[in-house]
């Protein structure tokens, strides 16, 4: 910067000539204090240190369990949904069965309301979390 607060372009590569612009850009990158001292090839593929290491590969001999965990998640979600719908809705219309567990679910007045009331409480918690973040960022 000059004494008047303007930025001089003496440190930037000269873009008037197409032939010299690539050479000037490489010289600028070599003199740049913000970049480590890499060769031009390394600088071209340089990834910042805060990015994820994408060179880690899983061995082909290691079994891929992604599909298994997907099916487990799918069936457990289905089971929880069916059981919850039975406890919340269906059990209220079924007559006494003689089974202690099923009759307890039928007579229950607390847990059958716990699942539906979890949704509005979760929405309020997310809203107040967002509101607190906004207050923190902007004050």
C-alpha cells in the first residue's frame, strides 16, 4: 500500500502478455508467503489441511456391511413404527386379551401420549437452539 491507501500492482503478475503471464503467475506463486514451498505439480493438487483425507481406501478383502446395516435400520424402523401405532391407536379398540403386557399397553395413559408429544417438544427445542445461536452470533 502506498501512503495514500491505494494498492500497487507491482507484486501481481503482469497480465498484458499472454506468454509471460503463466511464467509470472508461477513466479508469484513461488514467492507467495501464504503457500508452502511446493513444486508446481504439488501446488496444483494441494488440498488444505482441514479437508478430509480422501486417499484412505477400504481393502477389497474386507466385507462391505453397508447393505446389512441398511436392512437392520429399515427393519428396526418398521418394528418401532408398527409397535408405536399399536400402542397409540389400535390397543385402545382391542378388547381385554388376558395377556398382562398387551392389557398394560391398552390401559396405559402415559406412554401412548409420550411419542406424539415428542414431536412438538423437539420442534420447540430446535427453534430455541436456533434462536440462541442467532443471539450469540449477532450480539
